[in-house]
C-alpha cells in the first residue's frame, strides 16, 4: 500500500511532521513503515530552508526500499543548470530568472560541492513516471501517447541523450519531457496576459489535462484562469489528449493548489501539491487498494 506525497521544496520539517502523522518511524536515520511505502512525486529542492535534509531523508528511504522517488521538473532543471557544455556554457541558461529559482539550493550546498554532485547523479535514477498495477504516478501530466513513447524508447529515467534532446524545441523529447514534468499549456489571448507566482508575465496557461476542452469553458479548463476569461468558450483548435475516465487513478503534484482542504480533481485524478512553499500544506494520499478514491484518504500538515 502506498502513501503518495506531494512537492516538498526543501521543507524538511514539514516532511518529518507528515511522516509521523502517517505513522512512519525513524530508526538509525531512516524513515520507514512496516506495511506501507511512500511515493514522492518530485520537486524536493529549491525554495525551502531544509533542502539538504530533504534530499538526504528521501534518498535514504529509497535506498532501503521504504520509498520511491520520482523526477520533478526542479530536479530536471537542476541537472540541466549544472551540466557544462563543450563551449563553456550550461544546458539550462544561467539567466536571472533560472538562477533565482535555483538559488536556495545553490546556497545550501555551497560548502558541500561533492555532496551536491552526488545528488545530481542520483537525479538520473529517478523514474519519470510509475505505471503500477492499479495506480499511476507522475510529476505533472500523464499523456498516454507520451508515456508510450518513453516506454518504447526505454526512457524510464533521465540520461544525457534524453536530456540534450529535450532541450531542442523541435524534438519529440522536448514535447514529452516538458508536458510530463511541467504540464501541458495552451495559449490565451494577449489581452488576458497574467503573471505567474514568481511575477513573470505569461500568455499561456497550464491546462487541466483531464478536462475536455470541447465541452467546457476556460474556467473549468485552466489552472489560475484570468477572471475576464472565465466564461469564454475554448476555441475549436485547442485540443489535447484527455486522461480517460476509465483509466486507473493517476496521482501527481506540481500545480500549487490552494484549497483549504485537499480534494480529488476528478474520479480518477488526484493532485497532492498544496503549496507547502507558499504557507500551504504538505499533503499525502493514503492509497490502500481502493478502486474509488476518497477525499477522506488525504492526510496533510
């Protein structure tokens, strides 16, 4: 049985509080549960004050088999940010925006360069998705075609071939990795441009990839929909693969939800990211084999 835990972003004290509430116990520096396993959906780094402790805690659980840790977009970005190219540049540009996003991690590992490199190497081992018998887990978006492409090409974890290809915008790797780890987006009219949580102007918005754009308005289809756009119908050319209603339950993080209490997004769609890095909650869903997910199975601190 699994406890699927949302984005941590370096809030190690919250993570330990949640593990205690889930009845995990610490022994010799490693947390475990006698009958359950944790699944972390990714985004262990950046933003919070306990990034090193978070990584040590999560990796130690993985090493003893008490947890599975997935790749998040922040781990993916970190690998690219720290990868030196032959011309002396880095795969992910050291722009003001990118550096600001990653600064807390860089600062907290400033005096531990060897340790940080060991975690960068470890990130390559993190699954890009989990397709278990009765549930699925991914960081941001489960698209059946994209998961099939990853499986067919044996890209179950990151490698340098996939990493390099996914930074070339004309490749399938770029589309698959960006959607899987960062979520699908659609363009919105320029008149409705908005600013994201970091204050950056945006003319596109993340979509709810389980919602049919053909039968819903923008409010039902978008995360953080601009109010003036809410009632407008979605143009006919905006079409995406929709997560099937008869597919196994899929769990994910990434979207910075801000509801007071965690709720399932659809009958088989469960987000466990509730903005711990913005004074929200760190959330887990306790899955015990049920075919029908239930809001009562959320646990939060």
